[in-house]
């Protein structure tokens, strides 16, 4: 496996780097020693030998020896294979992992009120879509009907164990209880786990990038290494996560396959079939439609996996569950409501509570909140859509109040930040309205499109003025020439205003260093930069020779010409290399909204740092050519930074960053919008589909779009700033 010696090699690399640092320091000191001590022996003029020089020389020798020893130790360590774990080590690691996974699942059961008083008794059956399931004889011996109820989770766990390869796909519509069933199975399998059975661990499908981890075991090992650092505790082998994954000692419970984009879902399905052996066990949750699309696209099902779907809850079952959630002597309206539900006198309420989501809404809005349930009786006799809207009004307060952030490690279904229900409702209402604007998919919310939610002309002007003011002020202070600062600031302002015209409609990008198919671009960039730099330097040098007697002013001007030529070559090289590392992000393969946001931010940082470094290099060259060092370096740094930021064709993160303060000031979205969207996803109000956020419940989106608490939908602005 590619990651088998990952941690050991990482340690070896650190030792190697440390050794190289010592080696470099030693060589540097020895060079200084040669310059100050050895050179006199060759007839050069030197100062007298003193104790400091002797100590420096000794230090250089010690540093050189230490660096060599570090390198040799790192090389020897990297050549040694890690010790093979003993059966006792494996059992201990499994026990540690089982304890940690149990704690995680126990928190989820509390968060979902699965023990207060009991889980919703959803009936699960083998899917009627035979094209989504493998041959019956490969799944289990005999019948594969898989009839189970979630309140009989022990029987369901035994049904799972009876499967030939112990592989299960849990399908269903939004709010049907897929993840809840997966958490229940994890708890039951852990409670009844035998020593020879694998440890079930909940993992998010959105984290699996098959380009980075093409094999299931690679990805599982990476997840274990990141999420469970206790597996690297003293006394365990350094490659314990890898060993557990390779030997099939982990049962991955992959939740939310539908949250990946279509191509990525197909890639995961193919990776599973390609990398699983007969002994590998698996549980996957996915929406029915998305799983069917992936099976059709891949041309294959998940090998040897049983596929189950939920059936609607009967009115009697829903009434029994609500009754169990109430105190033994409920308030007067409740007995009448439950009796009407059982007798079919409230068809709208029966339809809403036929799904776990609808039943949970009723419980959260009226049972847990201790509200007067009389509206359920009146609205229950009417239209189900009206009752659903009524419950949607109470959904956000119920969710936010029941899942407050907790200090310490982040949890998958708990937000990281505190938001008030009114804020969540207001911001989601604004987003739901914006999604209805013509020209954008009514379901997909892309973070890079937020930049078009306000006037781009005003934002560009403000950014241009800010950049020009900063650069102009600094240069004016450094040069002690206010006119230079004003002129430079105005030029920078105009440059920013002109070049940012397309930022607000650009899609996100990412950094890519692959040479395949791009060698010609690299060669051209190197060639153009070197040629322009050399020509500029030669021309400047020739001019300086021809005007050597012109005086100080002329010589300074010629030096500036020479520096300008070299700088132009360096910046041309920067532009070419920037084009090389910049890659567009495809929305059909992007992993998640946060990953595309972070990737575009990293691309921006790479461009900014590259421009700043090249600018400083140009400034140093100017200083060596006779220009004022402070002016040359500071000017090169600022100009390089500005040019680095405006280069390229992907500025989604920059456009987002300069737009959000204006949207936040108007109360339309929070300043930390991505953090808010991530928390809304954790709360179950939003879901992800590749790089897009979507409302998990489309009925909630439609309801919020007519909500009066949100700001009216703003017109969409184009790259010219026109609505």
C-alpha cells in the first residue's frame, strides 16, 4: 500500500531536512572561516586572527558533522521497515477504536433523541428496484427480503450479519431516516461485536477523493489517522491505522453518497467494486434517485450488497410514537389529536407523519417545545402542504435550539458556531429568494455567485481606492516624496478597477503542478522571461557604458533602465508560471463547497506570494544596481503583490472576500458566510451536491422564499456592474 510507510517516512523527512539545515549552516560558517582565516595565507589583506573566528570555525565543523550525521541517520531510518504488529496489538487497537466509535455514535443517538423514548419505528424492506441490487445468490443464502423495523435494531443487525459479505446500501428520500438507521446499526454492532469482527466506523462520503485515494483501504486508513489520533498512542505500531484498514478490521459506514457530484459518485462506486475483497464489509447511505443514476452510469451495482428502502409509516404507528413521546397524562388536546390520527380523521396530519422527517417536525414543534397542539387538529383536516408550511415555520428554531455547539472537538451533526434562530431564518430566507432569480439553478447555491448579489461597480471602486491608498501612502512615506505616492496610488487604483471587472463572474480555480500536457507552456514561460530579462539587462548595461560620463543623474537613470529590463523579465516569468499552476475547478467533479473555496483561496495566496517574492527580487537587483535600497525593495514588494493578486482568470475567493462585508453590513448574510453555510449543513438544513449547497428540504426552501423576514431578492449584477 502506498501509505504503508507514510508516518515513518515523514519522520525521516523531518530528520533529513534538519540535517540539511545543519549542513548548510556548517558550510556557511566554513566559507566565512575561509574568507577570514584561510585567505590571509594566500596573500590577501585580512584582519588579525581572533578567538571569535576560531570559535566560528569550530562551530562550522561541528555543524557540518551534525548535518552529515542527521542525514545518515534519516537515510538509515527510512530503510528500516516498520515492525509487524502482533495479534495483541491489533486487538488492543480495535478495542480503542471501538470505544471511540461508540462514544461518537452515542453522542449521535442523544442528539437524534433515539433513546427518548425510542427510535421512530420505520419499516425497512429490500428494494423493489431489482436493477439496483446484485444477484440474490451473491447477497445471501435463501431469501433477501430483509424485513426489519428500526425499533427492532437487534434483529436488523442479525439480518446484516446473515448477509454473505455483510454489505448493505440504505436508500431513501430526504428525511427518511437513512443516517439514523446507520447510527443505530453502528451502536448495535458495537454492542454485540465479537473479537473477530471488524469495528464499524461512521465516515462521510464527501471526504473521499478517489483521485487521491483510489482504493477503499487507502481512504479508510487516512480517515482513521486523521480522526482517531489515539491509534498512534505510545505502545501501538506507527502504522496501526493502515494495518487495520488493510486487514479488514474496520467496517466503513459511508454516509451521504448522494452529496457527491455525479462523476464522483460513480468513481466511488467503481473504487468500491475494484478494491474490495470477499471479506470486506460495508454500509452505504444514499438517496434513491442519485444511487440509481450512479448505477446506470457505472453500468454495475455494488457487488454482493443488499439494498433496502423505507416504507411509509402508518397513522397508527405515528400515533403510537407521539403518544410514547408525551407524558403519561398529556394535556387535553393530545388524546383527541392522536385518536383522530388513528381513525383517519386528519388526513393531512397522517400524510405529514408518514415520514420520519414529518413525524420529527411534529415532535420538535409541539411535543418538545410544549406548545398548544390544537393547530394540528384544525390544520390536520385540511391540506398537507399548508400543514407542512406551518411546521416549517417551527423547524429552524427547533433544530437550532436542540443542537447547540459544544466545546472541544467538532462533531459531524453539531454546528461549530452559535447562531440565533432569527438570524438563521433571515439569512436562509435571503438565499432562498436569490435562488429564484432568473438565470440560476433554483436548487444549487454556489458560494462564488454571492459576489453578484450586490453592485460590483461600487465594490470595485472601493477596492481600487483602498489598494491605491495603501500603496501610495507607503511609497510616499518611504520615498519622502508625496507626489510619487500620489501618482503611484492613482495608477494602482486604475489598474485594480480595470482588472477586477471580470472577477465577480469567474468560477473557482485551484493550484495544480502537473506537467502532463503543459510542458510547452512551462518552456515558453521560462524562455520569454529569460530572454526579456537578458535583453533588458544588456541594453541597460550598454547604455550605462556609453553615458559613463554623464554624471550622477544620468547614471542613476541608466541603472533604472537596466533594473527595469530585468524586472520585466521576472514579472513575465511570474505571469507564465502563474498560468502554469492555475487550473479551473470543474463543478462536475469538485468534492464540496468548502474544498473549492479553500482551493481558490490557496491559489490566490500562491499568486500573491509569488508576485511579492519576484517583486522583492527585482528590488534587490535595483539595490545592487545603485538604486535606493529601501525604495527598491518596498516598491518591488508592493507592486509585485498587486500584480500577483490581479494575475490569472480565477478570482472567486477574492471577489467573495471583498463582497461579503457589504452584504453583511446590509444584514443579508453573515460576514463568515462559509462558516454559516457549513453549520447549516451540520444542522441538516442544507445539504451539499459537489461544490453546491442545496436546501435539504425543498418545501422549506419554497416556504422561506415567501418569508417576510428576509431581505427582498436583489438584482443579479454582471461584470459591468449592471443589474
